[in-house]
């Protein structure tokens, strides 16, 4: 795909994501910056809109959360080229990461965090973190998450704080290079 995009010249490839400023849009911009390709962004409002555009060949490729596309992928209607995570997803173990597919260092992971007000007593934070770790350690729960394409990565509040600071810095640079406005 990278070779195709680079050889397209004035006939740029186009790609779709769910909206301007989404993690998918940022991931696509980061992909372009990392690989040196240039493609035209065509935003859609919903994942089904993107699926329709791909199936009709109105868009050349998309950056989207893999799980909602699993039906079309398993039916052979769409093809996953790579996942953006730092590791392969259990839902598609044969699909390489972008880094494995030839773009070293590329990694984009969607993430969720449990947050509390800043002045929450430390004892409450610790009790909550302990309970969350216990739930995430349950094999049945991990299996349900894996079916949805979610890879739980528990951390401490300090680790999360450092991660968020790093993410902000990373995406600020991507946004500036892509001339994305706040």
C-alpha cells in the first residue's frame, strides 16, 4: 500500500476515518508522516458509512477500529492490512502490526482510563485500583475483552499520568505537522 501511495503521484490515494480529529484521523496522519506518503482524507460520520465507501470503492483505504469490521473481514469483503497496536490483536492473530509490516516504531493504541477527582483520598484510589486489577485478572472477563478486540493493560495512577503526558506530546507534534487545528 505504501508503494502504491508513493507511486500514485498526482492521482493521490484517499482514505477515510470517522471524523476530523478522531484517533483514527490522528493515526492516519501519523502513518503518512511516518511513511512519507500523502493521501487525501475523506471523513465520514460513522463506521458503517466507511464500510459502505470501502465496499463501493469510493475510498482506497480506511483507518478504523478493527472489531466493528470483523464481520466484513471474516466474510472476505474487507481485508485488514495491519493493526496499529504495538502487539497483534487476539481477534486477528494473523494480521501483523504496522511495525511488523514494515513501519518500525509506528504504534497507535486507543485507550480508556478510570479517573477520579484530583482530591480523592489516597485510600479510595488504592482500593479502587486493587478492585480493578482483580476484575481484570479474571480470565472470563479478559476473554470477553479479547472478543471485543480490547487488550487490558493495567497500570498505576503514576504510570497512567506519565503515559497521558507522553500521548499529549506525541499527538501535539502530529497535529502541528498535519496542520490540524484545535
